[in-house]
């Protein structure tokens, strides 16, 4: 358009040829006035003024910053906030803006004392276990939903399980979930789907074993060790580590329990099976891309002394003295690592427990903090 006008074509004729308004042609002519076409900045610019009409002048901003520094260093009261700056400007006979405007000036110039919280991205799922976050290993999480009541019927407990990477889901509605049933359910799932590298629980006695006896683990832990699966126990009263299984518990209750009116536990089990089948079809691609799961040997039975793994992991938070409680015993971890997360790895063969530092801000840095002796009693199982 500018080139045609410079060749002698009328601006209105150029506007008609290009199908634009006449003021548009005039605006581009003003943009290119006195310049060669190759040197003109043709990029679009936002409408309106380059600087807001009501913006405070640079001179006033400099006065506000200087006065704040003077008040902080020499004021008898030591007050140097927006209100104090406004009063000081008024005392000097300067037309002072309101305190809110002064606060915006301080924020814009980075002169505020307060530091805003930095929202960092969360670490990858499974960041607290070696090989899990990068996708080389798989983890199954298990939990128990308790206290569900069929109207005019019995109470229902549901043992639930889901894998971290593949979202392989399972649910077993029962009148009561016991330790022996947990073992049966785990064996049934792993014989059908394959075994994970890690299996995670909360600190329920049905999973971990009795809490009143130190250095003792239960039957579920013994099963995992015999199969070569590393058991992991989430920290008490901590959010995030059980997020996958807790989220699945909520989805299962919305899709099965609250959706229908059940007449019996068998109805719950039937509808749950249909829900799990549809869920597996929906996550088929994710299941296929998940890490490979080792196969459970055919006709495998739990031998009293069999053990293919010797590691148990406890995720814990240290107290204000830098100590952590594992299996009923308190261990000194590090005096400078107080109220922070640690991964305690109990090594049965070496009879020690090793504590590694965990930080969500630096998930890849997990240095060894301490190594302490630990003796766990693995008594023969009673059949």
C-alpha cells in the first residue's frame, strides 16, 4: 500500500484495491514516513498509548524509592511501608498518591521485603524410589476402603489396588478384609497380571504386621520378600505418596458404590468387575506402555524360609531432633535433617537400616544420611 501511494496512486484508491479502510492506509503511511521501505518496522503494535495516561512519573517513582531507603535507615520509628512513605511525601509538600499506588510502585520496582512463594513443578510420580520415576520399574499400591453399608444388609470392606504407570486396577469387595485374604488377593492379581518391582501400603497392621512388637513384620511382607517384590510403606499422615490409590478409591466409589443400590455383596462384586473391565479397556494403551512385569511362577507356594528379596522400604519424616521411627524403634538420622522426609531401607541380610534424604525440590539428589544396625526377627510362619 505504501509503495503504491509513493508511486502516485491516490490513498483512497489504494484502500479500495486492498479492501481496507482509508485510515488504515494513512496509519501505515505515517509509520513509513521518511524511511525506506526495507527499514520500516511493520510489526503490529497494541492499540492505545505506549504508557498509561495515569501512570506515575519516573521522577515520582525515584522519590518513593529514595524515601523508602531513607526511612528504613534513619527513621525513628523504623517504618518504611507505603503509609509511612505517603505521610513523608505529604510532609515535604509533594502531591502524594494513595498508599495502594505507592505499594504498586514498590512491587513493580522489586523493593518489597516480602518474598512470594515460588510454585515449583511437582516431581515425577514415584520420585522417591530408585528406577521408578524413570519408568524402569513398576509399583502396585494397595489400600482398604472400610465402613461401606448396604441398606438393610451387611457392612462391606473393599481391598483395592492400582499400578503407578499402567493403571492396572483391582477391587475385591468382602464382608471383612483380613491378612490372609490380602495374601490371596495379591497372589491372584500377580499370577494374572505379573508382579511389580515395588508394592506400596499404608501402615495398616494387615499389611505391615503388629505394631506393638518391635523389629517384626507380618505375613504380607514375608510374601513380598519371598516373591522378590520390595515392600514400601508410606509415611503416616502424609499426602501425596498414596495419591494414586486414594484417587482410585474415590473413582471406584463414584462409579460403583454410590451409583447403584446394591442388594448384596455379590451385586457389588458383579458391578465392580464390569467397572474394572471397562477401566482396563480405557487404559489399554497405558497398560501396554507400562514397564514389563515379571511372571509369577506356576503353582508357587509360600515356603516358610524362602526369601528372594532382603529389602524393606519405609518412608518417614524425622522429628525435631533428627530422629525417625522404623518398626517400633527410634533411630538417630541427622541433627541437621529435622522434620524432613527420609527413605529408610532395611537390609535384612546386612542387618542394617540406611537413611536417604528426600526432597521434592531436588528429587534426583538422595544422599545417604546415616546407617544404623537393625535386627528384624523373621520367625517361622505358622501354617
